[in-house]
C-alpha cells in the first residue's frame, strides 16, 4: 500500500512517496533524514509539519541550557560493556547541537549524576533553576530522577535533543508572551 504526502519542512518542499521501501530526498540533511520516520508517524505537531519557514532556536534561550553527559565509572563501564566508545553519548549530543545550529547550548561531560543503576545517564540544567531539570519527553522514572537513563544509541540522543529543543522553544515563547504584557 502506497500513500503520498505533501510536506513542506525546513524550507524544503518535497513530495514524499511512502511505501515499504523508504524514499529519502537528497535535499535533506542527515538530521532531517533521521527524523523523517518520526515525522511520517505523526510524532511532530501540525504547525511544524506545515511550516514553510525556517524555525530557528532562540540563541539567548539556547545559552541558558547545559546538557551533561555522565562520564563517571558506572556510565563509562556500561558503555564499554555494550561495545560503545566512552565518549559516544557526548558525541551524539554534540552532533545534534551542531546540526540544529544551537551553538549556545552547552554540552559537557559530567561527574556522577546519581543514577548509576540506570547508566549511562544524561542530565539537563537551566540557568534559572538549581540542579538538573525534568523535561517533557522523559519517562516517569527519568522525570522523578531529573536524569535521562540508558542513553546508548541514536534514538536516545534524538529523544533527549527533542526534549531540550522543545524546552528551548517553550522558554522562548514564554519570554515573548511576557514581553507582550
């Protein structure tokens, strides 16, 4: 069964043929190509899907966020036990930051984040709050611990970046709404 969907995303108008064999346009960046399956599954809002303009991230709000990839013994040991480089989590998150052109978001290695049994972990800090923050997109256990758990692959890094990006957009919109008052 083949269906056709017209999508205008990231200033790239395309006609996508969706079938059992995926069709990826050469106009997409690697990040856009990686996110395409989620787009087609309806995991993005209609506003983003139907947007025909580039929706950048507010650099001021980006500068308020810090992503911490735990490099403690437990997290490093867990990565090695599954054959992942000890800097893989940091690298995956750094790549997303660069692909999103969100240079003001800080991505750093961190000491223990306190969720060793759920290693490897990632936390997100915001300068207006003390400690790490809970974000939309976290599981209930992660939300309570304020730490993303078992971050080991591209999908995990995508989920973290989507959560951070969503928080940046919300904080930027709240700033606009406060200025309108």
